[in-house]
C-alpha cells in the first residue's frame, strides 16, 4: 500500500438477508477512523463483491451475515479471490452466527471474525495492524 493512501474497505451483505444496521455502524466507524469505505449494501453476490474489490483496489473485504449463510457464501468469495490470484486483501467477517463456525471460517481463509458485540476499536485496530502484513 502506498504511503499516505487511505485504507480502502469494501463492505457488503452477501445473501438474501437484508438486516444491515450492524454493517452501517461499522461503515461509519471505519470512515470516522479515516478509511475509505465502499458500502455495497445488502443482497450482494460473491461475484459482485470480488469484482467491486478489484475495481476499487480494495485492501479489505468485510462481509456481514445474520442469516446463517456464512458457511455457504464465504467460501465462494475466498475461492473467487484465489482464482484471480488476489492474496493481498484482508477478508473479515461480522454478524450474528455460532462461535463454532469461526474456526471453519478461518480454515477457509478468512483473516478475522468479529461477532455481534465486537468493539469498533477492535475492528479498526485489527485492520490497521494487519493490512500491511498481507
């Protein structure tokens, strides 16, 4: 990442779940922290998320799930990134889902998972500390 360039984050809700209050809170917090956020909103597809991340030269993809579809849609996003040989984008997840899914999601290639109740400071700190490691 070039010095002085803002961290670029693509945030999206993948699936048919339209509950977007949490991801909107995260969007505001990341913007307030000085990041450039491309908020895609709800009802996105894995293909559109990855395409947008490429077009926007994103450093981070953040996905939000409340509908239990994290184990279905997350591997699609990860596989699309791998197919396109994109290895320098952090993939983070958030939402409301069982804690026992977290190890499975990390095995798939998710960098970090923030379940409901996570602190905005923790999310911001994680991104800032890990963006350059990718």
